[in-house]
């Protein structure tokens, strides 16, 4: 079943890549209109994908982004680095490699995961359709392959080592929003079986089926180069051995140049495995064109 799912996602990636031929390589979109990069590789906030397409390419161009993110709650560390390509401001292809250091839970050990993503804008334009009340809408999928499933995830009762998350995201941007500042609101609905993003496998003894999990983001430019915002991501609770809490963060993104952004956030990840109240700092550096 999971081989078939992987083939479906990889096939969609190939179809998206076929649209690259004959498209100019450049980055002419407005500042920050590709968002930053979330920890699974998609354009958006730090925790949740938005309907925006990665990079700064217009509808006649290819854009791209590269990123590295470090999240350090009290007892663990998650590092995620990857790349994403935006084709004609319509299709996004992404890849991220995650490494989760297990800290004192399992000293000197870590869990690795690959995430392959595709996103397609299906309706609207968050930036240029200012007279429309409707948001930009995109649909996406993320194929996740846990490289160390036979280690900790299996011991905790996870059912599978790979799976696909499916999501729909709606993003609305007001260029003259709160206080006359550019303001963004995003809602994402994700169908997932992932335990801690997939780092602890997929499905469990408590629940093995997909569940729909909402994700919310808001952001505002407080100056021409500084964005503040917050995110909330709901998550399933599939394993009886340890509860799984929702994630939230509050962030500041500094965009000194059009092609570079640095995001700093305080993240609350709740309970992870045998450790409660996992809170700490999140830092992400991104380059885009």
C-alpha cells in the first residue's frame, strides 16, 4: 500500500517538474510573497504550510528556496534542511531531511526522516486579488519516509514507517490590513496519521486511521522588513504509551534583503515521548529567488 502511495506522490512530482521546460529562471515577485519554509519543506510559516508557492518566481518564471531550521525544546533537538521549487507561481515541489536527536531519552541516538512534497495552487491570488473576499487556495501532499522506524517508533507501537499527509490551505493577504500594515491569515486542514510529524512513525494502537487536523497562522508586517505572527497546529494522538499535544509558536521574521530571511520563534511542542512541557527556541534561515 505504501509503495503505491509513494509512486503516486513521485508521479505528481514528475508531472510538476515537466512544466519547467521553457520557463525563465528569476525572482520578480514581491518581498516575502513565498512566505518562509515550514519544518516539512513547504512554503508557509514555521509549523504549517500556506497556499503561497515557494520562491519569488512569477507566473512566467521558476523560483526556488533553500532553508535550514533548528528547533531546540528542553530535551530534544530537531534539524530540518531542504529545498523547494516554485513553477510559474502555480506548482511547488519540495524536499526536506529531518533529524531528531533523542537527547536523554535515548542518548547519542537520533531519528531521520525524508519529506517529499507537492503543492498546487488551485484558486485565487493572495496578493493581487485585493478586491476579492476569497483567499488563495492550494492543495498539497507530503510523502514521509522514516529512516529509523524499526528503532524507537516500533517500540512505541507505531504501525507504519512511511505515509502521506494530504492538506488544503487557504491564505488571504490584506496589503492595507491592521493599522495599514500588510496582514496575513491562513487556515490549513491536514489529513494525517503521523505521530510527532512522522518522527515516531504513523498510526498506533489507539488509532490507525487518518484524522483531519486544523492548522492556523497569522502574520503582520510591523515594518517593511520585520514580520511578527503566531501559529497553532493540531495533531492526532495515536499512541497510548505517550500522549501527543498540539504545537504552537510565536515568531519574528527579519527580511533584510528580498532573497534572505531569518525567523526566530518561541515554540511550545507540549509532550514528546517521555518528556512533558517541551518548549524552546526555533531558528530558520532561508534564501530565495
